[in-house]
C-alpha cells in the first residue's frame, strides 16, 4: 500500500520544479502586484491549516514546515491575476462558510476530525472532472502539493533529490532522478 505522500507524488504533485525556492520568501506584502490587498492574517492561517491537513507533519515536516503558506502568499501576491486573486479569496470565504454551516464554527475552530472531514469532502468534489465550474479545492490542493515538493524540505527530505546530481557536465540534469518505488 502506498503512503499518502507517495500517492501525492505519483499523482503528479511533484512534477514541476520551476518555482524552487519560492516558498522560502519571508517578506510580507500588504498590496499585491495587481493592487489588491494581500492575504489577511486570518486567510493566511486558514491556508496554513488546510495545507497542513493535506500534507501533515510525519517523520518529515508537513506543509507548514516546508513553507507552503508562504508559497501561497507569493503566488497570490506576485503571480495571480486580479480575477484569480478575487476568486481565490472568495473560495477561502466559501470554505469557512461551509465549515460554519456544517459545524457552526470556522474551519480553524473545527476539531482535527471535522477539518479532515471537510478536506476529504472538498477533495471528492474537486475530483469531478465534469463539474463546471470546477471545485476550487482542486487548485488549492495542486498548489499545496507544488509548494511542498518544490520546497527544500520536499525536494531533499521527501524526494531525496540532489541539485546538480553531483555532475560536472553543464548539459547534465539539474535534479537527480528519483525512484518512487
């Protein structure tokens, strides 16, 4: 049986390494590149809790330890277009609204079991490829996985990848291939 993290890798979460190091950005921006307000402290905590629910701490750091919330902040501030920022912020509100509807409290105030139930339900809804519009949790999960596996923690501790692959060939691979099994 494959572990949860192995399944995330196999399903393509670790496919791209184009944003290596982006999750390590620590600067807090109050206004994004589009002029929209940056993520609020409450939104940032919600992102952190949801991401940690997707990739929890085990024998290696989870999403928070890998800097995934900071990765989200960077993507939100510097990469999302204005309409994507608005839609992402609306989806965060919708997650909290659903938690309040089901458990009479925000996602952050829910128990770990309630948070897990919500995350699993949203994951099932996002798996419907025919839903229009697609459930926003699919994007959230993909960004979480991408942020994790392109972080130093994800690359070195989880994937056991080494940069430069110990080669002196300038045309050689940047990252040493990793065997998943």
